[in-house]
């Protein structure tokens, strides 16, 4: 059994000083069959830990009805087999550019606060989830070394009773590895998000000295830890793909490690937002005040691309990490990105480009077969008990009457207008043509 503790401002593993070198790889953004290779490629970068969120709404789409509850445990077990420790970030809110930040649509009471109805929903979910995490802690022969309390709460609120409830609930359900919070490296974010009994960590993409300096002012005895080192960024619908030069990201990573800090690459591998699970972001300096949906790809310009293959950024990061920790053998990679022919395993074959002819189609109206709901106004998805997908609204406009403008207020995504079965117009939330850019405030 392994001991993982914090002593004299540093992590200690089995009596020896330990640096956490982690990379984010979300199990819900890649297929199960892909997990083993992607974990092995992550390990070959020189990392010793993998980090993942847990999206509550994916696993409990309706209150008390669960699905894929074994996914997290299977992922953690495979990570252990690959020689990786694990950091688990169970929320209940995760952000992660995921639909509703991981919160289910059916919640009672105002979320992310100490409202008793919301806390009751969280407690019921944690009763199901946390025992799976607790059973896989290093203190019980597993590989989980750190567990997060909420997520970037300092960017949202300042309800200490809420954070204390989550902290105490994790401990009560058996979490005995160190707890932590993560927030942006500014006083406003840190003071709002920290809670006694949990380490404080910071999220940033550059200026390690300044960010760690602010952390030290608030928590001088905590280990230095960049819990989200933003090595790339996510993409919004209608914008250009966001990239960060490998040499720039590698230099910033070197600053983090030179400070003696632990780090979690956000992301090491981004993956894909399958189905309707991509989220959206609104407001603030980061997004120019516009509400923008995230695209299906969560490539993130990460060191491992969406297909799970190393990029030039991977090799640049591996070189930096090798200055501070022993490196395992590199993986076999496509020759276009690999600087060496040394190999430890075969890269998966890439399917050739193909053309798929579409010879059949079905009208949209023919696939709507759910019960009809009568309403004097256009209801929200939540009001009809649906968390994603499509809704068909029908009405008869009595006449005759003079022409009047049609206004769709607070349209969140996309709407198509049909009159007597004929398509007339398509409406969508206006997209700002400016490209996305890496932030100055937290968003992971």
C-alpha cells in the first residue's frame, strides 16, 4: 500500500519527495477501446499521472437512472496498468466546455450553493460515485492520489458553506488522499474558491512566477501546483482553430517545472465532444461578451491530437519533462511528427479518405413521434423533460391579420421555421467572426 501525503510544502510518496507530472485525458471524450493506447502514449511523454473530470449529467441523465457507471473505474484501472497515478475531479460542476458544466438538467434548487435541495441531489450522486473513487485510492492499493473539491468556484461564487459541505462529504465517503481546489491565479478567484482542509492550486498558461507568487501569498505552505496548464485552447463554432506554438508552450512549461512545481497539462489529449455534449461559453473578456457554442472537436491543440497521435508539441514537451524526470521509451508515431525512429509499440493504422454516397433521406417531421405537449408559450427543454436533441413546435396563426415581425427571443442554438410544411428560414445565435484566443481568466 502506498502513502501519498503533503509534508513541509511538498508531496511525499512512500517517504520520498514527489512531483506530480500529470496530463488531462477525459475518458468520456474517447472510446473505451482507445483508452489503453492513449494512456500509454501519455505515459511515454514522461508523465506519471492522468487527470479526468466526471460529468454528472452523462451518468445520471434522469434522477435516479444511471448509465455507464463502470466507465470511470475501468478507466482508472487501465491507467494503473499503464503505470499512471490518477487525479479525479468529480465536480459536481466541472465546466470542461461540457454541456451545462456537467450539471443535470433536472436539478432541484439553485445550483452550486448550499441550497438544501441542490445539496440533496449532490449527496445522492456522490453516494453512488465517490465509493468507486475511494476504492481506487493509493491508500487502498489503487492509483488515485488527489481528488478535487468543486471546480474553479472562485470564478462563480463565494459560498464557503457549500464548499465545506462538498469537502466533508468526500471525507465522509472515504476519500483520504489530499483534497484540492483549483482556481485562476488572482486574489478574487483564489479567495472565492479556496476552502480549509483542501490544497489550493492555480490554473494558467503563462507567467508561472506571477501566478505562483499569488498562490504563495494566500497559501504559503501548500505545494506549488499548476492544476491546468493551458497548452492550447478549445474552438467555438464559426471561429478559426486555436493553436499555440509548440516552442511557446514548451518554454512556459519549462518555467513551471523550473519553479519546482507539479503540473497537469490541460489538455494532454482533448478528444471529441460526441453527440450533443459540447458546451458553450458566454460573457467576459475571454469571449468578447458573446455566447458561443463549442464545436464537436475537442482537439485543444493538445500534444496528442484528436486521433490520439503525438504532435510536434508532444515531442517538445517530452524534451522539457526529460530535464526534470526520467523518461520512458517513446511511442511509435507517424513519421511526419516523430523526431526519432525509436519505438515501443505500433501506431494504429489511419483509415484512408473515402467518399460515402448518400442515396436515401428522411424528412425531419417523420422522425418526431414523442407525445404532444400543449403550452401557451414555447417551453424550454427542461420544462418538457428533455435534456438535449430537437423539439418540434407547432402553432396555427389565425387570420386574417396584418404582417407582423417574428421575434425569437433568447435563442440558444438553432431554429428552423416552416410555414405549411415549407422551409422559410433558419435562425441561429449570431456568431462573432473574431477568432477565439487563449484566456486571461480561468475556463477549464
